């Protein structure tokens, strides 16, 4: 066993706090899904909404095995937050005539708020600084999941309601030759 302080596993109290943080995140996630009525979706949308649940359960299970070295490898992504804000802004400007815009607007605003929350610094004692890193990670997971959900709903709605010739690029388009219109 190494004497490197970065290899020391979380102590029992920190494990408890991290687990409580992820339980609170799950409660917040269920509140977001319920209040924005995101549960009214198809199977793919439901699977997208399960991403935080799966990831948070994995972290909950492996929290006793985490250490500072794991944190250093996984929790570095302030640029990701800035990128999310830009992508959400571009998405909202992408289609002015999008019929589902009113439904997805609150979802995009929630994702932006979560992204901005992930940029906040919480001043904690050094022994509990990892809680701030987990908080940032939670906010980013929730924001990214909302972004994936918005992109999926946007694509699905656009494909269903789009006029001929206005369809979005699909993966099949890359492999299938274009047929001339008559």
C-alpha cells in the first residue's frame, strides 16, 4: 500500500456526506423531471432521463473507494460548463419557428441554471473540499442530461413536424445517396 496522501480513501464521515449529497441530487432530479413534466416522453426520452439515476447510484456504491487521485482524474471541467452555455444558446437560436420551443424553454433555462451553479466555488475545509467537486459534478451531469433530452426532443419534433426538404441531417444521410426530386 502506498503512503501517498492522494491514495487515502474517504473517511467514513466524508463517505456519508458524499452519499447524502447524491441522495439530495436524486431528489432534486426527480423534482425537476416532475415539475417540468419531462416524464411525458417516449422510451428513448425516458432512458435519457435515467442517466443521472444510473450515474448517481454508481457513485453512491463506489464512494467508500474514492480518493483524491480519483478526484484529480475525473473532476476537471469548468470549460465544459462554458461550452454547455454556448450550446444551449445556439440551440435556442437554431430554429425560431420550432413548435415545441415553449415546452423546451424551461428545460433549457434549468440546464443553464445548473451549469451556472456548477461554476460556483464553495469554500469548505480542505478535508471536505471534495464535496464541492461532487456538487459541481452533479450540476454538470444534470445539465448535460437536460441538454441531451432537449436535443432529442428537438430532433424528434423537427423530424415529425418538419416540411419536406427541411429535415435535419440524419446519420443515414451520410451513407445513402440523395435521390433527385421529381
